[in-house]
């Protein structure tokens, strides 16, 4: 039994998740982490699960065609240890190529890591939201200024603020 | 509804009517992101300036003709100024309600009891987002055509709408405040 990564992409219709997870259940798979969304109307799902590789491939075979399905064996699981406090990054402005690469490069350059990210194109408006962890040694003020300069060059607005989490 | 669970109304604001502006406003075009005016900090306004009084009437008129619109800030009609119109009357999430009013130079004095809720914006018509905002709010501001600074305390939906409009006046959108990487959604419209 190994850990598998299953991706499913294709034109959306009702019942894709039911079809995919039913096939996986019949192959004896235990679903672990998964995410699914619509990307410009395309169905897109990623699943990490544990199960027998050959059986899983075979079980998903009938669904291939309209759906592009990949099944890969994964290396050992790595628990994500936070490298520092979490922040929320928000970028929005007129769409143009290079916004995501320029902004995420600034985060990477201070040793920060992105743990979650979504981008949306809505008409002429491009929006990026990301959850970011910054190492304790990162110069937050310097990063803020660098992000603002980058954002100005791109003609977009950027905010980076601590992610609030309330323990109840 | 009982007044027991609502904030004490500011009677001046609650009694205010757009008729006090003395002119009917024009319906203006609402600008959409990524228009730069929406990212520009609004200037303080002179509430006695006839241009600003006319803008107040325009904001009310534009808000009135826009279905579902509970608030409209000057940057949304292309003017980088600290003024907005608000009216949450009849909204199911409204508790305390001051009716329709326009405020200039509004400032948040106290904001407590944060709650997350999904909100949209006429200037970002195709997206909504989860935003954490105070549900108990005290602000100050000045009615157009007057000079006296008023203090308004409110809650629930009126508090949320006020914070959304005050953000506009500072050049911020709800997109700057969303609660997480997956907190922005394509707007669901059922036809």
C-alpha cells in the first residue's frame, strides 16, 4: 500500500467527484487530503490517498476520455513544519503576464514559503491571494517595501498582513 | 423589532433625508477594478463645498438605481474623496439601522466582535469574498452641508457596510482583506 497522487481535470459536469471517489473506494483506497475547484469552468481535482497503485489505475480507467486522469506513486509523506508566522498576501490589479512570478519571487527571496494560493482572472481584473510563511529572520519591513516597488512596477496593489487565527 | 438588542440610534443621522441636500442627484457610472481610482486614498472633503454636496446627492441617486446596492463610496464613481452613501434598510442581516445617509471624512473609532461573512462590491462585480469585520462599530463623520462631527454606533450589517465604504475611501477593496487563500469566489448568479 503506497501513497498515491491522483489528479483529475476535464470539462465540468455533475457527478465527477462521485464517480472518481466511488471508483477509488471500490479499489480499497482511503482518501486523505484533497482539493477540488473550478478553474475557468474546468473541473480540477487533486487527491492524495493510500491504496494499491495498479488497482487504482485500473479502477479509474473507465473514466478516462473526457477526463484527464493521472495516478502517481509518491515518496514518503513529509509533515509540513511551519517555518515561521503565517501571513496573508493579496495582490490585485490589471491583468498582465508576470504578476504571480514577480510577487512570489520576492517571497522566495527572503526564504518565505507559500502554503496555499489561488488566482482568479475576472474580466480585466487579476486577483491573487496566498497564505505565506516567513522565516523569523525575514526583514518584514524590507519585504513590504520590495513588494510595494514590485507591485508599482506591475501596476497592481499588494497587501501582506498577519493571518489571524483565533483559538476557541 | 425590539430596540433592546440594537445600538442606540444617532437621531440626527436617523432623521436625515437626501432632501436636506436641496438638490436631486445624477446617476453616475460606477467604475470597476482595476480602475486606479479604487486604489487611491481619498482626499478629505469640505462638507460645505457645493461640489461635495452635489456629489452626495449623486451618490444617493446612483445607489438608489443600483439593485441590491446598500452603499456607494465616492471612489466608485471616479472621485478620490472620503465620502460615501449608505442605506441598509430592509436587508435581512440588518439590526440597528440609521436609514439612508451620506457621511464625509468618516473615521473608525472602535471596532469589536469580529465575524467573517461573504461580501461583494459593485466595483468587483464578478467576485465575492469572505471578510472578517467588526460587528460592533463606532465611527465619526460629518453630514454633507453641515460642520458638526457626529458619532455613530451600530452593529451587524450596517457595521459591515460602513467598514466596506470606509475602506473604499482609503483606497482599499474587500480583496485586500479576504480571510484566506481560498476566500475569493466567482459570484454565483442564478438566472
